[in-house]
C-alpha cells in the first residue's frame, strides 16, 4: 500500500454505509452524516443512467451488446465471463458513483477521490483494480488560454469505467478507434486504458503549439515595450505551471503501468504501445519545462528592459532639468546685472530738493560710470561661475 493510501486511512472519515457488492461481500461507500443535512424531505435521486454517455459490452474485441441499463450490463458480465464492459460517464453526481461502487465493488479510497475530484494525476492499485487520474487539456484560440479537464478511469478484471469532468478528451473517438481495431481491443481492459492515455497525451500537442505561439508573441511584445506584456507573461506562466503539473507525473505513471502489466499476462505489443506513449509524454514534459524556463528568461529580460527604459527616462529628465537650471541661471545673472543700473537710475530719479550730487557738474557722467562699473563687475563674477 502506498504512503498516500496509508495517510488517507489515518485521516478521520465520515461514517460509511455498507452495501452489497457483486461478489456478495460488503463494500463501503461514503454517506453524508444526518447532522450535515437539515432538510428532512426525501428527494428521489435520478438514476445513474442519466450520466452514462455510452455503455457497451465487448467479447473478443467486438461490441456485442449496448445495454440500456447498468443492471443489464452486470447481467451480461455474469453470463459471459470473457466479456468486458466499457461504461463512460459525464459529470455524474455523488449518489450515482455510489451506485456504481455497489455494482462493481470499487474501492472506497478510489471512490472518494472520484467524488471529491480535483486530484493530481496518479495511478493507484487496489488489488486487481487500477484507478487512474488524468488531466486532459485543450488550447482555446479565442481567449488564448489552456482549459484543463479531469478524467478518472477505473480498470477492473472485466470492466472499464471512465468518469469525465470536462469536455476533453473525446472518448467517443477513442471508442471508435478501439472498435475499429479488434486485435487491440481483445487484449482486455488494459488496452482501453492505453488508448485513453494515448488520446490524452496526443491532445497535449495542440496545447504545446498554442503555448509556443503565445511565447513567440510575448517575445515580440517585450522588445516592443508593450505596456501589458508583464501581465501576459505572468498569466501564461501560471498556465505553463498548471500544464507542467498535468504532464510531469504521466511519465512515472506509464512506467509503473508498463512494469505491472507483465503480471496481467499481456502481450509485448501493448507494452510497446505504452512505451511509445511514454516517449510522447516525455517529449511534452520536456517542452513544457523549456517553456517555463523561457518565460522566466523573458520575464528577466522584460524587467531589464523596463529598468533600462526607466533609466533612460531619468537621464532625459535629468538632462532637461539641467538645461532648465542653466537657463534659470543665465536669466538670474542678467537680471542681477540689469538690476544695478536700474537701482542707481531709480535713486537719482527721485529729484528731491536736498539731494547730493543733483547740482554737481560731474553727477550725470558719474552715474553712468557707476552703472557700467557695477554691471561689469557682476558680469565678470557670473562668467567665472559659469552662469553666463
């Protein structure tokens, strides 16, 4: 048992209701305690079939039944031990998953993860049952964003149960592909799991191309000094990190899956297919790691360019301020020079009757000489101080 499962068992859990399983043993499924629901009315829950997208039974790689209800599917599995059921559900309610847990004896920990959702990509084994969580992705051109969807896959000895919580991947296309290849489908439920993994990993290719296009655009915007580029870098970095969390665990998951398959008596061909999916997942993970590093470098370059632009603006403002100061000094110097003659002329222009030098013959030349002398002295002083 993994550490993750041990931690789940140690956590306090809500009371469990024990219901009959298909093997006759009890299976524990989670029920909400009464004190958490204050409504005494009993509401009839819709049947699980309302969430079923497709329900098929396969024998020897070919579709032989499309049961209208899950009860019919269960009877087909009992009547034909060599049959494999593939049931696809889209956003089922909690009680609907509980109903399936009763029919297929799903492990309570896997059931809880499927009900709670928002799980990281992982692969868990519960006896002869596999529980796989995948994060599918698609690129939305209109808004230039990555849309993520969670997919849960239960793989048993004679059944595959897919629980899709988003629009991707298109499992209908996966089913058509498998039905068109009976040789692959007859290899059992694990071949269906392989096809789902392959579809999820192949769906990452358009996302990688879209992210690469966005990064190219951001690089152009950075060197054009677009004002909103920093925000776009941050938002794209968050998407890349989320994409990295969806793709990085896949490599280890597929390796563990392939390593455990020989015990199931599977052919070498299916293991080769899994290795091919692992190669594609590795390529995607490496590209995503490269995107994250590129965005970090672009963010650093953008910060450097912004700092340089700010420094240039500061230098320009400083130069402009210096030029203004020079002009102010020149104006102030000439104002001081012109102030001296004005002061002298104003003093002698008052024409008081008892004023010295009014009747002096050299008074006018002396006044002119005094004006010129003071102005010359001020000019020399300002010139030496580089004000003129």
